[in-house]
């Protein structure tokens, strides 16, 4: 009867290990930097996987270690929000 439990444990372990490997390869296939231009603050880049931000992009994310494969995406929403805030502060119309 104990060999049945060993067999079940081995099957569960193999299922867990094979599932994690597939998930990592899918995750890395679409990894890229997201460029965030800013009006006042320095521009920065966001990792598409862990969402940490850096000032200078590299080939890998320094926080999660994901290799950046895809093209850099540009996100200008923050820039427009900062521009509107700056206009409100300076009262420009």
C-alpha cells in the first residue's frame, strides 16, 4: 500500500515541476520594457513582468532577472497627466 503513495507523490511532483517550467517560458517570451516619459521627473522604464522601474533599461530586469525579448513599448499616459498637473500649477491655458 505504501508504494501507491510514493507513486502518487511522484506524479504530483512531476505535474508541479512541468507546470512551472511552461509558465516561465511563456512569461519570458513576451517580456519587454515599458518606457514612461516624464515632464519633470527623469524618464524611466518598467518591467512588463514584475513592474519594477529603472532609469536605464538593460537586457535583463535587475529585480526579477527576466530577459527582455520584446520591443520597448511607449506609455505616454503619465506624461499627459503630469503635463495637465503642471498646467494647473502654472495656470497655463
